């Protein structure tokens, strides 16, 4: 059992390809080690989901929830 409580960061996105990489990098760069990032994509039509997939593939703490707009 960890001595650190789990912190959940919840991010809602829609067509956020311009900023999502920077936002995810900001979470990854935090010094606190015990976090999860939950991203809810509200049916983006740009490359938001593809950008997320690259980050999620390398860090299991990052999870995407996709839904229709």
C-alpha cells in the first residue's frame, strides 16, 4: 500500500489538439507521483484522440473516455 493518496485529475476535452499535449505534459511533470489522468473526449473531430493515444500507450495512469458529442 502506498503512503500517497491517489489524486485524480479529470479533463474534459473537445477538439483540443492544439493544447492537449501541453496539458498532459503538465500533469506528467508534477513531482507528486501517485496520480491518474482521466480525459473525457466529447466526440472530437480533430486529432485529439490520436494525441491522447500516444500518451496513454506509454503511461497507464492516463485513461481516455470517449463519447459522442
